[in-house]
């Protein structure tokens, strides 16, 4: 069997580690392009000796990008940011870098180019994040028409920054905010959380299945949840009693003006704008069904890792009676 080589940009991240493990299991030689190769060393035991190679790459540097793309049969771009810092802007990472990468892939004769975007992106969107992601998709299509694009909803799993963030907040705060314009009974925006393992399986289809070429897929879980329902699930699994308090978006935006300056912001004004829109499947694009996959519900996975937030940890049984205090 011929040796297959693939480059995964952002391969040490949340989705990347799951994808790299699957690629190694299928025998790919995996070149992982990251900012810090030492921090990505944990990936190497996922494959055979020498099968997974971490390379230091600045995705905004054309020469460094060319060096990791050349010789690859496939390239996967997982690079994305939720907030801007210095040179790491939405324009640089979501538009300019993917455009440059698509051109390099086309020139190098890469057979498969897979790019991960986000659900609900639109060039007419109010949030800069969503607009930049949408423009990034367009510039890729202009150059590499056969690229396979994926738009996942909020991704969850043991290392996520979604359920884990709410569970961490519940440990220290007596209240959890439900951002809404419907005061006092609003349930907040709707989400369709998708399991990271399912996203990795979908990406594998995009890499291996020629029927995926040139298509865009929306990836969402089997169920839609309001923000209030998400928070209630977190409280149920962590055994915490906390008050769910409706917070108007104007107040959230005011708080975000200060929180955005934290080293890792809890909330930014652009994220507040993004939260005003539901993050659910549009129904106009193919998804898991077209890929022959069945998405996993959060209730099947979340209990396996949120238990560590209970008082006493996993070894303390979840108290069903510890339901959230609603307001």
C-alpha cells in the first residue's frame, strides 16, 4: 500500500487530537503544523514511532505554510480563534491564511483540502467572527473548488470549552446567567451541540470519500437545547444548586467590554453579538446523515467528564434532587 501523507494545521487543538488519532489508526503519516511543537508532543504516542511529526508553523507565513503543504496528499485546516489578540485577528487567520493555504494546496497538487468553518456563518452577519469565517469559505472556494467544508455547531467533549466552562463557573458563582432579550422568562439562544468524536469521524469522511468533494456540510447533534437547558444539564450532572438568572443582552455587552481584556476572555462584545443568533442547523445543507453517521447526544458523553466538578469528584454519586434553582 502506498504511503499516504497528510498535514493537519491546528492538529494539537480540541478537534485536532481526535482527528490525528484516527488518521494514525488508518496508517497516514501525519504532519501536525502547530505554533508550539513541544506542547504537541502528547500526540506522538497516538501513532507508531515517527508516524506523527509536529512542525512549528506560523500560518500567516507563506514560506512556512508551503514547507508543510508540499508533499502532502491531503491538508486539513482546523485553525480558528474566538477572540482577537495582537496580530491574531479574524482577518488574518480566518480569511488571509485560508486563502493562502488554498492557493498553496492547488499549486502543490494536494488531492484533498478539508477546512473547518462554523455553523451559522454569513457575510451579512452582525458578528465579525461569523463574517470572517464566511469570507474564508468563499475565498477557499474561489481557489480550490473541490475543497470540503464543515460547519460544526458548538463542539463538546472531555476537553471542551463549553460544558467545562459552565461547570467551572458553577463551582464559584451562586448564579449562572441566561442571556436573553425576553426578561424575565427567556430561555436564551438555542444550540445544537455536536460531539467532538463525531466531528472527527465526519472529517475522516471528507478526507477519504471522493463523494464529499466540493461540498459543504453542517454538523449538529441530534437535539436542540436552549441556553437555560444547557445550564440545567450542567447543574444536574455536577450536583450543584445555582440560580439561573435572565440577563439582558445589553447588560452582557456592557460586562463584555471589561471581560474582553482578560488573558483568556470569558466574554467579548463580538461573542455577545454572536449569541443573539441561534446556533442550529439550517436544514439546507447535508450533514451527518449524508455522511452515513449518527450524531451522539450530550447526555451520553457529558456525564463521563462533568462528574469531576461535583463536590468530592467522580466518586460522589450525582444527587438527582440537586436540581437548579430557577428564577
